[in-house]
C-alpha cells in the first residue's frame, strides 16, 4: 500500500483530541501481507483508550514505493512511528537522524519513532530476545553458543547473548562477509569474549551448550532446520526466532530430547511491548498482547 492511498485523517504523534489520543503506526517490509501486527498494536492501543491506525507497507507490491519515500511520507503524515522488518532493518539506518545506543551497537533497527523533527531508530528485537530468554532460559549454560544467522535479527540476538554472559559465541551465516562484519562489530563492544565466524563441524555442534536459530529457516515459508537434528543432545538448550509455526522442526526435536527451549513468539511479543511503549509512552501488557496475538492466529488459521 502507498501512503497516498490511505483514507485516514492526519492525526499527529499521539495527540489528545476531544475523544481520545490518536496514533498512526505502520510496518514496512517484504511479504508482510498476512502480518498480525495491526491487530496486535491496535488492540493494545484500545486497552489504553488510544485511537490507533496501523498500515502495512509491503515492498513486494509494486505501488508501495521505496523505503526512503515511505519514511518521508510517514513523517509528513505525522505518524508516531513505524515497525521495520526484513529486508530493511539495516538499510533503513542511513535514512535516520539518530540511533539509540543499542541500535548503533547492533547495527540494525526494527523501530523508527518520529520525535519532533527527527527520525530515531531503535532495536527492540534485542530487548525482546533478552526478556524472553530471562523468562524461560535464565539458568542455562552460556559458556559456548553457536548462532545461525547474522542478519538484522541475528545481530540483535547475538548482542543480547553477549549481554547475558555468553563467553564463546560462534556466528554462522550463508554470507561470510555479513558474519565477519557482525563479529567485528560485536568485538568492539565485548573485547573480552571469544567471538568467531566459522562453519562448525559436527563435533563442534555436538559440544556446544546452546544453539540459536536467527534465520527464517523452519518458518512456514522456509521449511527445514539449520542444524542436522541428529546432532542435538539433551545437554543443550535451543532458541528459535521463528514464531510461525509456534513449534519449528528444530524446537520439536530439541523438546523431544528434553532440551530447554525458547520459541520465537515470546521474543516477538516482548519486542512489540517495547515498541508500543516507544510509540505511545504507555506501558504495554505482555500477557494481554500475547493473548491477542494467539486469538488473531486462530482467526487466520
């Protein structure tokens, strides 16, 4: 959709009206036509008595326009902010005025707020992963971790893993240069940790304490697993950023062995909670947003 096609009033950045505050939000990315983000954010806004519009800008649709144009038009239309997803989490950075410290360190942005006359980029993926990890995997061994994926999401999860205490982190990606760049960036912030880029052997995978899938592999669109399932062992913990399906092939195999696991839905909700707070200044309810998301999933099944 193009912003020029919107039939909504220009409302401003969460302004007060005679009825209730008004907030315009949106999501920019590719292949997002079935995203449940509109229902997720609009329902939480309603709980706070905020009128919220939420528009999907799918870059796969020819009439949508490019990323730069969408940002400019959203700013002119007084949007409060935008969620940013694949493939724009890194390409959006040169189009912004400033970054939060975390977004700068990670090198990826998934949330843009229009604050005054500035475009401010944040990364709520990192906080989403960190909060869900602490809730479900707080006491696991972080001595050796292998992460698959060095894109926008992978940069956030890797940063969070190191913040959480990972001592040896191996990054694996199909694009070697992307993995090298992420490793170099992380080393600047965590010089005392052992951070490497490699394609691990079967023996190295078997010896690791934790595995993180930060790729789309295992999703409805990209089936399979980043790891040969016969390499999994009960001493490991396994985290997956994929949230559709709820249980990926990787997580199902790990759970069958008794491994502690973390699915992508928890990360999704926690990052949305933080983004909602940045957009509106209101504290979101994790349980309520999770419930609403599951209801939306059931309605779209």
